[in-house]
C-alpha cells in the first residue's frame, strides 16, 4: 500500500478520535490495507457496519481527490464539504459521471427525495460527513470495557475543559463544565461495562477494599498524558458508579487564580493557623496548594502535608516537602499530625480538620511554633470560628478561645461562580485578618461582632463575601442574579448593586 493511503486513513481515524496515533500506526503495521483495517475497527466495535460503509466512502472519495488534484495539504482537503454515498458496489466511486442514485444519502429519509432534485442536493449529505469526520453530535463509540475505556473518557474530560467526569451504570458519561452537567456524545454504559472498566484501573488492594465496603476514595494517576484525578467509587441501586475530578497538571500560581495580595501575605507567617474554607468544589484544595507552592519556592523549610487523597504533587524546590496520604501512608489525620510534631516541620498542611483530635493538634502545632494551613467546609469566616470552637467540650472552650485568638492568622472563605458568559468560573473571596481587635472579640465570646470589624477593616485587607460578589457583578464578571443568590445577606448585595 502506498503512503498516501495510510495518511488519509490515519487522518480520518484521528479526527474521529477512534484510536490514538500510536494505535493507528500499530494497526497499519498489522493490517497494511486500510480497507481491511476498517473491518478491524468494526470487529473492535469502534465502528458500526453502517458507519464503516460511510468511513470507506469518505476514504475513497478523499483518496480520489488526493490523486486527481494533487493536493498536499490534508487540512484543506478535509475542510471541503463532502457528499457521502453508501455506494452499492466498490466500482461506483471511480465512475466519471455517477448516476443520481450514487449521490443519494444512505438514509431512508433521503430516499424519499425526488429523483430530479437528488443530483443538486450536494449539501444534503453533509450532516453524515460531519458526524463521522468531525464527530458532530452523534454518539461516538467507545473501546471495549476495561482500562482503555476509562482512559478514553478521562481524555474526553480533559479535552472538554471539564472539572468532573461522572460515570453511572446504564447512563451515558456526564461531565461538569463551568458548574453545568453535560452528557458526553458517548453511548450508555451497561452495568457490566461500568464495573469491569472501573475495577480495571484499581490495584489489588483498592479492588478488595471497594468490593468489601462498596466505597473508595483514591487519586488516580493516568500518567503524563491524562494527569491526576481525585476519584470516588460508590455502589448504588443502578450499579457501580464513579466520579473523577480533574486535577491540573501544574500547581496554579497566585496570579493564575487571581488571589489577592492579602492571601499571599498569609504565606509569609512563620507561626500560626491559616484556614481556607468553603463548600465542596469551591477550590479550597487549589488555593491551599498554591500557598504551599509559594512557600516551597521562596523558603528553605520543611513542609509536611497530610491529605486524603494527595491531589497536587509538590516537588522539592527550595523547600523540602513530604506528602502523606491518609489510609496509605498514615492511619488518620490525627496520627499524622501527632507524628509531624516530632518530624521537625516548619509548615504543616492539613487537608481537612475533621474531628476534635485533629483540630486540637493543629492549634497545638501553631502554638508550638509551626505555620499550619488547613481547610474546613464552612461558608464564611464567622461560622468557621464557631465550627472550630464547637468541636471542643464546653469546659475546654475558654482555653481554646484564648489559644485561637492568639494563633489564628487569617481565614479565606471562597466560592466558585460561573462567569457572566458561562465560559469559565470566577472566584469570590471573603478574607478575615486576625487583628488585635478581632482576637479580643474571639476571647470575649463576641464572635458575632466580628462582621462589623471586617466591614471597616479594608486597610488590613479584609473583605466580606457580599462585597466581593458586588464587585464581581459590577465588573461584569458574574451576573447580578448569581451574586444575589450566592450571598448570605442578599439585601446587602442588592443595595450594593443599586448604588451608582
């Protein structure tokens, strides 16, 4: 077979994302004739019989044009509109003047068109060409159940710019793009396909854990091409499901995240507690990773992170980083924190302060000369302080109030909102800086008064969530409706938007 035939075949296959470039080359090494290679795609269930006929028709047409017109640029070649015909015989394409029937679309609807109009209907077959060559909106076949199927869906997720991939039994795969769930143009996955494929990416220990508990948290590393995904497996009434959250390949910088200068200043402290809070999916882990990355790049210090699971991998740069995963490298957050106090760290990052012991150890670590960065699932600064205090028994709270008033450096509460044009996500922040006055209110059980000090504390870098939402709406970065719906004090936002 001549080289141009392989080029045409490869271009169509890659354009439809049926195989990777390496897989196409391997297939053509194994089956030299592209027409036989199409049969191989059918056998692998990457193409239906009908699509295979259309594939061959497009292939032959493009090959004829290549030789007839001596076109060297495949981009120009594939940009031209094509008429796909399900030719009844292979001899039909070379005919100098095909009869009207050869130009008819191989669909029942097309057969009902009048014979006089058939030859002139050059644009009628375009949807079929587009659906095959440019993928269109039609369902695109998936590889057979197994590791390759999951990898294909993870690549779809990356290519769509999605944050999450949802795989559910008896449903088409779904991705979340800019907070909106959208189905991928892929077929429904059967219960058997879901289970076989999802289990295929687990090691033996993970597989045994899921099969015994029907729940599993992990971070799946798909290698350089796919990257890392925070992953949760579960079993529900349909069957085995999974959610994959895409993790950027590189830790985003403060500039890329549009984090204000005050958040950067929190990384300059050598001791104390900095809390990053917000609902699930608000970017807390990303902000925390950016803070660790900045310390890692600017200070020659020992950093220990305790995460469940490890998401961003932090290479040792100026600092020395040890990353530990709960359940893999340590039994629990509290165990890891207790050990960390004997491991000479300068900075400790805690993935989440979940319980009394973890919270107590984190505050103790800050009191004993460490910088502690941690997250909580709380919506704002005031409730974050309340959550920390309420973890402790009433008789211990006076002591914890005193410790927190001294060790707290700041709280960053955040939300992610869809942009006004729906093409990206925008970060809204509430920032509390622990001044002497705020520390006094914490000690004296007057936390409810802190909000007033935050409104007047702009010179310290403080901002309320409502103020951040108003600013973003006025700048046109988010819609006014979203600003109001995400605010705790909706009237405050409405008043702010009404001001000229």
